C-alpha cells in the first residue's frame, strides 16, 4: 500500500471538504487517488454528494421569492 494515500478512516474524515473543493491541492490529490481505488470510499462519497445535493435543493426552496 502506498503510504502517501490516506487510509479509509482518514479519507472519510476529509470527504466533506473534498466534495466542497476545500482541500489543499496535495490533500485533494491524495483523497481523489484513494477514492479511485477504494470501493467503500467511492460509495461513501456518492452518498455524501447525494445528501449535499438534496440539502442544496431544500435550501433553495426555503429562499423567499423576490418581491
């Protein structure tokens, strides 16, 4: 196993920041590389992205209509 890649536990702690584009370039690259090779982290990222999209839709619906 490549020591530069985060293990699943570390990767999963960074997935929210990864999905939001908030990681530094090196951390983003490490997480992306790990997710590409790890089925469990791919599933977790898809779940997270789906939840984030649903929340975004919900928040958009709560915005008041412009007057």
